C-alpha cells in the first residue's frame, strides 16, 4: 500500500507540473508581442509641416527725428515752423510729367522723394492712370507770394484753411508734391480730385511708394487744414504703411500738437 501511495503521489506531482507548464505556455504565448507593423507614411511633406514663426519687429518710431528739417519724418505745421533761409541740400527735378509754366525750382524735390515719385508715376501709368507734378519745393518767398494772393482773394480766415503761412509750409521741406491729372484739368488742386481715378489711385497706392495723403478727410481738427487729396508727403515706406493701416494723421501718430 505504501508503495502504491508513493506511485500515486509521483503521478499527481507529474500531472500538476505538466498542467502548470501548459498554463505557463498558453499565458506566455498570448502575451507575446504581435509582429511589428510600420505606421503609414505621413502625407505631410517637410514643406507643409508647421514651421516656427516669429513676430514681425515692432515699428521703430524713433528711427528718424521729427524735429530735424533734414529728416523725412520732420513735422511742420501751423505751430512748428521752418527758418526763412532753410533750403534742402539735395533738390533735383524728377523725370515725370511736369506742370507747364512752373519754374524749375518749384518742380524740384529732394533726391529720395524724386526717385520714389518716378516709381509711383510709372506704376500708375502701367495701370492706366497718368499723373503730373503740379508743385514741389517752394521757397519761403514763393510760399509768401502764394499765401498773400489767397488772402487777397479769399480773406485771411479762408486762406488759412487751404494755404500755409510762409515758414509753416511742408513744400519748403522738399518732401511734398501736389499731384494732378496729366490729361484732365477738372478738379485741379480741388477736393473733388479725390473722386477722380487719379485721386483714388493715389489714396490706395501712394503708401506703397512712401507717400501719404498729408491732410486726410475728416482730420482738419488735427492737421489744421482742409482735406487735400492731391497733397502727398514723403515719409518712407515703413511709416507710410503704418499710417495707411491706422488711418492716423502724422500729428496723431507721433502725438504732436
């Protein structure tokens, strides 16, 4: 009996071991990792992948002086004057259509202004808009002549709305151009110029060449002058773009009275 009991125990142990081995085999088999399957290739090309972007540099409002007559950002208005003897050092006559019967001096602009106005006139012509320069640099004496003529014809109060007293005119800086239609004298240096194709083209495109409409509509309280859609002032492309975007007059942008 003792021998049979030993045999039975051996058989039982062997059975238990075999069962345990089978269970372990099944468990290990189920836990084996599946065969590796490579993920599908991305359809996004390297060029389409998001690239880090950086914010554009902030506008540098101190890049040029607003108090130096030689600076393209110089501000002259009814409260800020020029010396009667001031004359820009680099006046040239631009290669654009010019107003007949005007002097070479009045058809002059500063060199940088001249180059950019030539580019602007060429771009306008390509789009079917022909412009001419009606007035550029004016000396103190010439501005005095124009102003006094308007006072005699309009009276001082009305003249002051549309003309600068000598020493307060932007024309003396050589940075300003009065623009007119090349082929049509209707609305010549009048507010209705803003409704003409030439005036509308200037309003929409002058900033691309560094110019602004210096005395915008509805800004008389800021600039001191009535709307002048023909009067463009060179300030450089960066500032012109800022003013076009903000809709501000030059005095508003710099906080100048």
